[in-house]
């Protein structure tokens, strides 16, 4: 009986611990365009992961020079979080899945465009695979909606998060950190 209790408590502990990518899970294509080496957790994804490309002016080579930035740097309208392919993605709040046809190929073949009219924002999530929701669905907080992939991403598996005005384009994008509720891993 004691052995069974030990085994069950060990299994429970393994299930409850957040998964963090081990060195073996690191994608060799990852390039980090930030000095921030902090691992962050979020209700949007499992585990603790590093930011690859922050919101705003960046030295990442994928973006055309932008007048808001100096030294010919481009502007990244979202936040890229490095994570192993297959990492689960969850809705943080109630959102409606809307038509993603306005998004270009840079987001991959299965980007998500989620809307919260009541809170006044859209969320764009790029580089997803195994999308579990479809246009018109109302997703609830905590619902599994997709998994991370490298689709459309030359720099390895990650998820791209953007916060925009309802129905807005790139010009309405704002920093998504608060939406993601990023917390430093303790």
C-alpha cells in the first residue's frame, strides 16, 4: 500500500509540474533577437519559455526597415516565444474564432485569429499546427486550441502572438505582453 501511494504521488507530481524544454528539446534553428534569457510562463501555453523576438524594433532580419526604428531595423508587430513543436496552446479568455484569410503566409498555414468584442481586441497566433477550433467557434478559458509548430517559421518552432484592435490590421498592433500575462519562472 505504501509503495502504491509513493508511485501515485510521484506520478501526480510529474503531471502537475510545468514542462520545460530540456536541452534535448531545444530547436537548433532558434535564434534569439533579445538579450533577455528569462523563461516565462503564461496561461496561454504549458511550460516556461524564452522570448525569441520581442514586440517593437528588432535586429531580426525578417522585417523591412521601419521609420519608427533606427539603424535600418524592422518592426515586429508581435512577440515570438520559442517552444518545442507540439507545445499545447490554450485560450486565456473567452474568444470567438474568426476568419483568418486576411493574414498572410508569414503566420504559417493555420494561423488563428481570435476576437473579443467585449474586451475590444483581436489576437493573432501564428505558427500553429493541429488546430482544434474552427471559424465561428466560441472558445472558453482554458480550452486547448492548437499546438506550436514551425510552419512558416524559418527560425524553428515557436508561437507568434499579436494583439490588435477588433478587425484591425498590423497598424493597430500593440505590445501583447499584458495579454499573455507573462510571468518570470520562479
